[in-house]
């Protein structure tokens, strides 16, 4: 396999005659934390969905370690994904949901307790998923993404529903993943959070890249849309930067 965890090559997606993504060529090397920013409908979620094979591209390629996601053997060992919460059956407990995923994908059972502790769900492990707050449900989805200890994480709005304690935990996890050498791509509407926690920022507008470079250079400019000049910013960006407690319940 190629050493690049994530690549897109001239990636395009058209819905009902409207371009959602336009010729994106991006590469994300090992150990890089990448933030995806942009207004609603700019293509952030579409990019993640194409990377994990939930939708086919209209043109181009979305590759994980050199292969389309659906061609990977045991894909959850390569990629952990968070898309809109946990997707857990409401009648299952937190632990039962994770145990079902672990059994289905042949993950070691001890990983269940490890990820529960990592995301701070130890004390609600016996609570039914249907009784979880939005923030706790997000944590459960994150725990599920971590079960296979994958080298790549694709997280769509992981901060949704999190209280300040949950946001701080997410920042700590991102720092831990950086130390572990994971490649992480996360979208968020918390723009300063992306600038503070990510190495690299990719800003999309109408399906095209308008900024691709060091996240720190974009600090304070995100909300206004005044993107700093950066040598990595091109129409087809390939730049690389350097390498809830009870209130949620």
C-alpha cells in the first residue's frame, strides 16, 4: 500500500446538476491533523462521505491508503468515522452497542473499556442509547470510531452537542492522536477551535478549495472569509502543513 493515508484525485460530485465538489486534489500525510471549514453546503460532509464510500464520485478518486474504501479488507481497522452521532439502536446500552461493533468486526473485547474511558463514558456504560444527550451520543459515536484503533479518523462535526467540558476533551484527544501519529480530518463550525487544534486547514467554498495551509495563519480570518495568502492555496490544493460530563446527560 502507498504510505499516504488519504488522497483525492480530481474528485468531483454532482447532485441534480449542481456541483458539490469540483476537481479536488488533496493529500493528507501520516500524523497530520486537518480541519475542514466552510459555510453549510460547501462540500465538507460530501468529501467525508466520498472518502468512506457512502456515495460514489461523479469523477475522480477518493483513496484510503491507495484504495477506495470499499476495497479495503477490514476497513474499520484503517479508518474510524463519525458521521452525525453514534447511529446506535436506542434500546441498546452504550456497552452493548460497542460490544456489537467489536464482535461484528473481530475487535478485541478489551477495547470496549479502553474507548469508554478515552471518551469519558465509563459511568454511563449501562445507559440505553435512546436516553443519551446529543453530546453523549457524539461521544459514543467517537468511541465506536476508535474501537479498531485505526490510523485514520474522519470526523464530521465531532463538536456538535458537546458542552465546554466535552470540547476540552476533544481538544485533548486531538493532541493525543497527534502524538500517536494518526491522520485526522475533522470538520467543525467552531472555526477558532480548528485554528487552535489543527496543523492544517482546508477551506471549501462551493465545492472548491479557497485556502489550504497552516491553520495558525487563518486564525481570526475564518468568520470574515478573508483568507490569508499562502503558497499552498490553489484551485487544486495539495499543500501540507506541519507535520461532557453531567451537563451533557
